[in-house]
DNA sequence: CGTTAACCGAGACGGTACGTCCTGTCTTTAG
DNA sequence: CTAAAGACAGGACGTACCGTCTCGGTTAACG
C-alpha cells in the first residue's frame, strides 16, 4: 500500500550510524517521475535524477540497484490511486476499472515507463518479481474486489467451498485480468487509439458476455 | 511481406556509384537477432552488431537511424511466418492464432524486443508508424482473415454492404484484435504464465461467447 | 623525538568528556605504514587506513587534517632510528650516514611516501613546515653531529667564536646537507641505482675532497 | 628531442582508419601544463585537462595510460630547452648548468610535477623507464657534454682508451650527475631555499674540489 | 576503358552516462 | 566530549556507446 524502496538493510531503530534520509527518498522518486515526463524512459539517466533531486549519485545506488528498480518504485505509487467505487452493477464496475486504468496509462510517466520495465523484466527475474508485487498485484486486486462485489450482489454465483479466502482455483480471475489489462494496454499503447466511453462499453459487453459462456460449466 | 530497410535513397537501378551490399543487410539483421538473444534489448549496442556482422558502424547508420529502427526491422521478419491454417471452425482458428502468436513471443529475440520498441514508440511517432506497418498490421491481417473465413463458413453474419474491401466501420475488428493480442502478450510477458492449450481453449471460449453478445446489433 | 599527532586540542588531563584513545593513534600510524607498503602513496586512502586500524574515519580527521599530514607523521618515526655511531673518522662517519639514509630509503613505506609528501608540499606551506620539523631536521641533526665530532677529533677547524650553539653562519652545513641528502635520494629514487659500499666510498671521497676546497677560506 | 606521446599504435601512414589529430596532442599537453600551474599535481584531473583542451576524455586515454604518463610527457618538453652554453671554464659551465636547472625547478609546472611523478615511479617500473628516457637522460646529457668540453680544454684528463663513445666505465659521470641534480633539487624543493649565484658558486667549488680528489686514481 | 560517385572497413573524434570509489562532513547511538 | 557506524553531497575515475567524421581502398555503371 505504501511505496518503500525495499532496500536491503534492516532499517530497524537502534541501528548504529546515521539513518537514511526519508526526504531524499521522496525527492528522488518525484525527480524520477518528473524526468520520465520530460525525457521518457530511454533518455532518463541516473545522474540526471540525482541532480534534479539535489542528491548524490551514491545515494541513489545505495537504495536502488539501477534505473529499472528505481523507475518501478517511482511509478508504483501511481497504482495506489486505483480504486473501485461501487457503481451498482458488474458492468458499470468493469467499465469503471477500464476507464481508470486507461486514465493512468494516459499519464506520460506511466506510458513511457510501464512497457519499458516490463521489457527489461523479460531478462531479469528479480525485476519481474518486483514489478509483480509493486504493480501487477495492485491492479489485480481490483479484479478480485469486483468479482467479490458481484457475487455479493448475486450477479455471479457465490464462491465455491474452500475459496472464501480469495482466488479461484480454476484461474478464471487470472484470465479475466489478463484480458482486461492486456486489451486496455494494447489499445492505448500499441494501437494508439483512445480508450473512450464507447470502446469501454463495447469491451465490457464482450467480456461479460464471454464470462457467461466460460464460467458456468 | 519482405523486409526492406526502408532507408532514404531511391535504390533505383540506374543510380551512379557502387550499390549497397545486399549481403550486408541480411548479415546485419541476423547479427541483430543473435545479439538480442544473447544480450537482450538494453545491452544490445550498435557497435556490437556491427562487429558481429563484420561490418563498419557507418554501414549500419547509412541504413537505419538507430537501434530502434534496426530492431524493428530485425524482428519484423519473424511476423512474416504467421499464418492461419484453416482448422475447420472459428474456435479452432482463434485457438490457432493464439497459440501461434504465443509461440512467437516465446522466442527470446521477440520477447525482449517487442515490448521495448513499443515502449520507445510512446515518444517517437515515426517509430510507432514503422512498428504499425512492419509488425502490427501483419498480426491484424490474421484477424481479418479469420473473420472472412468464418463469414464464408456462415459462422458469422456476412459483411454489411459496402465493406467487402476489408474493415468493418464499427471497429469490432479492432476490438477483437486488441483483446487477442493484448491478452496473449499480458499473459506471456506480464503475468509470466504459459499460454498453453488449456488457457487458449478457455480464452477462446470467452472471446467467442462475448462476440455473440457484442456483434449481433 | 617522539611522534605526536600535533592536533589542536590542549589534551589537558582535567578536560571534560571522554579522552582520546592513545591506542587509536598508534594503530592508525601502523595501519598507515602498512597501507603504504601494500598500496603505495597514491592508492592509499583515508577510508582504507581507518578500516585497517579498526577506527572510524571521524577519528582520523579529528587528529589529522588529511592524507598528507597523516603520512608525514607515519613515516616521521622512521627517522627517529637514524643515529650516528662513532666510527672513528670523518670519512667513516659520512659513509655511515650515507648508508643509513640509503637503508631507510629502501624501506617501501619511506620510498613511496617521501617524494610524494615533498611534492605535495610545493603547494602547501604548512605541510612543508611539518615536513621540515618532523623529517628534515631529524636528518640534518646527523650532519651537525658529525661536524661537531670531527671538530672534536681535530679533523676540522674548531667552530668560530659565537657559534658554539649550533649552526654556522656561512651555510656550509646547509650546503653539505643538501649535497648528501640530495645525492643519496637522487641515486636511489631517480637513477634507481643501489647505494652500495663502493658508491658511498666514492661519494664520501668527493664530498670530503670538496670540503677542503670550499671551507678553509 | 621531440615530445611524442609514445603511444602503442604504429602510426604508419598507410594505416586504415582516421589518423589521430596532431592538434589534439599539442592542445592536451598545453592544457596539462596550464592545469599543473593552476592546480598542482594532486588536484589535476584528467576530466579537467580534457575540458581545457576541448577534447574528449577518450582522446586522452587513447594516447596516455593515465595522469602519470600524461604529466611526464607534458613536462618533458621543458627539458628540451636545457642547453650548455660554453662559458669558457669548467667551473663556469657547472655554475651555468646548476642555475639553469634551478630556473627550471622554479617554474610551477615543473616544481609540482617532477617530484610527484618520481614518487609514483617508485611503484611503477614502466613509468620509471619513461621518466628516465624523457627527462633524466635529457639532463644527464649536459653533464656528459660538460665533461667532454672540459677534456677538450685540458681541464680534465682525456678519456681513457675505448671510451671515446661516451660514458666512463667507472661511473664517475653518474656520481657527478646524482650529486648535481640531487643537490639542486634538494635545495630547491626540500630545503626550500633559493639556488642563487652565491650558493651555485660554493656548490661548484665543492664539486670541483672533490672531483680532483676522486678521479685521479 | 577510364571516370566517377557512392560504397566499404577501419578507427579517431567530441560527447554523455555509467557504476564505483574516495573525500570530508554530518547525524545518529553508545560510552 | 569521544567513539564507531554509516549516510550524505560532491567529484574524479576509467569504460562503454553514441553518432559523426575522416581516411585509404573497392566496385559498379556511365561515358
């Protein structure tokens, strides 16, 4: 829920030595987002971020292993803003999450950073894990929350025995998540078309129509 | 269909001076793919590619503006292999295209390059255009081809008047394409889960089920 | 005669607060000499010395202003060992001091440090003064002592009136000191040739022969 | 006689690739001398020299392995100016060379650099060799030249059989060189006293007086 | 059959960023 | 007040690529 640099040292109190500056952390992450907006991922440099944040390069490298890790943390906080207000029906909730996610992808710092770090993560397992916990899980939460709400409303059948705790064993949540997130990202970043109200409506219709076909059996 | 470096000079046969070496082109593109496999996108360097291809750096820059353009051309040929064998039903065809696209994404040169160039393209319109014509349209072709085949089979209603030439005005083709490509990419590269037969079957069911709900109007 | 860090505070016993650790001083100076032997002047770092001595960097800077001052103190103690045993004649005494000084210059900590601090002192007057009192005067003492002994033996004319206290007003002591120290250092460090018995013998002959020519007037 | 960076590549004329810029060489060496005057040895940095010379750091490192080698070449040219005008007598010639060498040591770029590179050379054999050929031999030449001239005048006995070509087998030249150079350097840089006419006169008297004592046998 | 113009390899060039190291200061807890 | 620990701003290090340039030397089509 909170964005912590997740660096190695125990950070416990009573530890010897000068403690790390919390102000530096926030200054760095803000500077990173600002640099992403101005320069984009590939022209963002650690030196530049350090200068913007009024911080020494050492201070960056003490906390993050490199550009990838830093950027993941910098954009992760954007995903904390994602929420799922109850709009009264499953369809409205899906449309809401689609529009909300699309709005996030419109922000230039997210647009340039997200695909880039995912691309890097294809050759860097720890980075992939970091992305998963910092970003992907934050999104997926909305899907789970939406399903639970629809089940409470009676729009979807109640959870099977033994799965009250969360996930479904059959991977339908995963499938739905991949379809929603994938379609929105593809529309926004690859096709380069706007995710407007009309598209969201049609996409939601397709998804919910399909859901009826796939899940009952 | 064929991969042409698309550099500026007219390439006309009646041009004076020594013509460009065609062997160099293929050597460079092969070297680029090899370097992508070995090093991944971010550690691939023009110098390295030049060395691998036994070519001077000048020769690279005479043909491509930079790393992005070179890599797009290098991976674009992979998409020429995509085909849509007639498997007898719309469902089977969709499953086929899903599996085929997933297989492509398993190849390390594609995995590391695709998301990276898309990320770059968020701040580089000419690059986005190049990606669209070299890669995205090649994929989309399969969707159009599949729809036409299903319409021929009678699984889908025939095209409306005036749209025999290709696209539908309502954007359903685009929607379907974003859903298929997006979901597969997200499953493979973000969630990091395999696109196996079972997943393809369930995804196809969802898609075709939804299609019935969205298109009949 | 003894090596004191010569830092500012009065060191009085009735002073408040925790007194400085004397053990730290010696540990630091030993660590400095060890680092000089291993790494040489230019690769020696304050951080490294602190680590070797098991001491915090702060403790170093509390006592010495920087690398230069620390190294001067660290090698100064080596010059305390210089002595001038009475070998019975002026020539033998000169040979003795030449060999002894040469032996000192063979020690790796002295070899790498001496020229370096002198080089630094060309742009740092306080450092030059520190070198003079800590090192140069210690060497010069031997020259004065040798002259006095030779005068006592009658090998040299007795001191003129009014100069019993030490130096001669005409600067002959300075000249001799520059010639002896300069020649030995140049032979050892610049020419890179050994200061062996034969060279010492020939040098002494030259010096004493010249002394007869320059001083009698 | 001329100062060449003495870098590895053969510099042959029919060599492939763009040739090295001669202008860069001279700009770099001049910038190095200027930086030595302004900042002194220890605060001189490769980055700064590059900036002053309007040259990339790479260009420096292509030609010189590091600060030491660069500085040796930069100050070596100063020693090309050393000459031994015929002043009519051996004593006058010695005084001349002493004053000339002292004048060189007064120049701030030489003062700060000479001892420093010699200090570094105590742990770096190739550097010592470079200093020997670039600097020391240039000085020693004057001693040999002075001896030959004195022999021609009849002030010194003619060279023994078989040594017409240059050096004497007994090392007297070396001894004299170490005494002259060592004494002047020590006076100027360690004692910090001026090498004035009076000191030069007294030193010459000592040297020549001693020479009579050491060489006749 | 020689011009000629564009090609090719090689590699130096001015830059920028990298990630590491060290400096000298500051801030914490402990004695 | 000192000590150990360690974070801090700053800056140099030496390396790697970037994209451009300047060379000597091909290699075709044109005249």
